[in-house]
């Protein structure tokens, strides 16, 4: 596993455009769960919300969310630790089931983000259009969701050559459509089996499938938008990344974003006392089990060198 952000050759940043079908599917995967989320409050008010659906939603939220935060982000993008083959495959599958795109494309986009954070070339900077109120409103939309609908494609051969050259990960990348179906149908199947009813299957599909996906989408996208606009900036970074504590639990530690941009390969983003980082705790457990090695834990000396002058 490599922590290299991009291939040094003069490969272009972009690799053409999405096809019409690809762009339609991106919009479908973003909009349909959002519509379910919008309907969630009146449905819960009118019909209630059962404990089975809550349990399944939380279980799939943390399973797939940690697949993104530990797998797609800290491991595949930044090489914060080395993983054995079983953990490597499990993280790629779990992250793919978050419905945030195939692993290779996700990693390529994120490495590109770090290479050009809040500058020309960043795929989702909220500062893209300027600093006026109107420009920031437009930039927030772009960073949060709008960039997904752009048809440009990040060049994976430049930003994620290691994953393209890994047969197992390339195979999981190609299986993204199958894993998308699985992440929606698995909760429905479990809900039906637990309740022994079609109603239980339907409500689990809605709450632990669509609504769960939507909530995780918008928590992840808030790191791209809110965490580059508001919050504390205790560490020096080349961009406007910020620590935004209200998202710490839901994002599983990803919202300590200024800390992350100051030390991108660090396995722990919540580096100060009281900064909850669920992802880092699980990486620690993987290390104790021998599944993860060479974990790049932040050192007090390195953090001290990166502190912003007061």
C-alpha cells in the first residue's frame, strides 16, 4: 500500500467525461435516497419507526460508513496503515456499499482533492467561486453535491495507479453495481426474516436502505463542504480545512478535518483530548488483532510542529 497521492508522470488531471448513462446513474444514486430522507419525517410521524429498523439502519450505517472512513479514506487514499488481505478486501467491499461510488474513482477524486485543496483543480472546494455571500452559497452547493453532477472524470491512472494495478481491488471496483443492489436489498432481507413479514422487509428497505444511505451521503459530503468553511483551525494547512465538532460522531472522526489536512497520512484525526474518533479506535483494535500493521499514529512532536502560531 502506498501513501503517494499521485503518479509523478505528466498524466492529465482529467480523463474525459462521464457518459450520459453514467451521469444519470450518479444523479439517481444521489437524488433517490435524498427524496427518501425528505419523506422520513412525515412517514415516522404517521406510521412510527420500529426498533428493528433502527437497529438495522445503525448497523449498516456504521458498517458502510467505517468502510469509507477507514477503508476508502485512511487506508486506500492515504496509506495510514497496512492491512492484511482479508481486511483489505472487507474494507473495499464495505466502503463500496456506502453507495458513494466505486473504490478507484473515490480514491482518485480524494487524492486529487488533497493535491489541489481549495485551489484550481480541487474537485469540490466551496471557495471555487469566491468569498462573497453569493459565491459561498454557490460554492457550498458545489462542494456538497453539485460537483457530483459535473461530467468531468478524474484520471485514475494519474491519481490511483496502485489500485488500478491491484487485481482484487480492480475486481471489487467493477462489482460496484452488484454491491449497490446488495446494500439496499440486504436490510430488506434481514428485516423480512426478523419480522417474518413483507411489511418488515419494506420498512427495513426504506429506513436501513434508502434513508441510511442518504444520511451517510450528507454526512460525508458535509466534510467536503462545511469542514472547509466553518470550524477551528488549530494546525497549519495549505487550505481552509477546519475541525467541526458537531459532526464528530456521525462522521466517525472525519470532521476533525483541519487536523487531517495538516497530517494527511495520520491514522487518527481526533488528535486532542476529548476529540472522539471512532475510526481511529477501530484501527487501534485492528492493530491489536494483528490485522493492521505499520499504523501511522500522530506523535506529539509532529503535531507541535504543525500548530498554527497564535
